[in-house]
């Protein structure tokens, strides 16, 4: 049994102590792992008789600090590597989402704005998924501004045409009067 426990590299030393009673002398068996190591934590397990409710001995297991630290270091490196990968993947995914939800619609709107000609009744289009967010509000505000500018340009052209007509009539009246 001791050799079986010592095959586990996490165990440094095993001691089995049997208590003395009326019919037998007590004994103690102890073995240290062949692989060596360094003693760390001591674990005590009382042993009970299968026939009566009394303790008949103790099993003491001392863990191998060197092996545990080595395994913990290797596990920590794996966990840190995995977390680093998760962080990078999350950042990449977040960048793609931002690109899809913010950057691309804004770039498309800028391209549409570049194509607008003065005096044309052109409106920027808003994808349905963006109608109720900040980008949709911005595009609607630009469309409203464009409509007001077109109205102002139409009024200005009409006033200029009226002014040209009045100026022409005044010039004709002046010629007739001379």
C-alpha cells in the first residue's frame, strides 16, 4: 500500500502507524519517495476498524512541495497563455463589431455626402438597424440640414430671378424714358 501511494509524484513520504492493543503490539512503517522532492504539508488520516467503532492507527501523507510547485507553475503558464489569447480574441471581435456597427455606416454616409450636388434633392439612406441610434440621428440631422439648404438655395434663386427681372424692367423703362 505504501509503494502504491508513493507512485504518485505528489506524495513525498507515507507513514502507517498501527496502535497497540490487547492482542498485538503496534507498529510503524514509513517510506520516502524514490524520486525525492521536498516535504510540504502533512495530512493525517485516522484508520478505523471495520468490525468495531474505534481507531486502530493513522496514515500520514506528506506532500511533495517541489512537484506541486512545478505543476502549479506549468498550470499558471497555461492559464496565462489561454487568458492572453482570450483577451486578444475579444479585442479583435470588439474591433470587428465596432467596425461593422459604427465605422462602416459612417464611411458609407461620408461617401453619400460626397455625392450630393448643390440644389439636388438627395437624401442619405439609413439602414433600418441604425434608425434609432446615434448614427441614425446624425444622418437624419444631415438630411434635415440638406433640405433646409436646398430650400434656402431655391428661395435665393427665385429672388435672384425676380431681381434680374426687375432690373431688366428698370433698364427698359430707363431706355424708354431717354
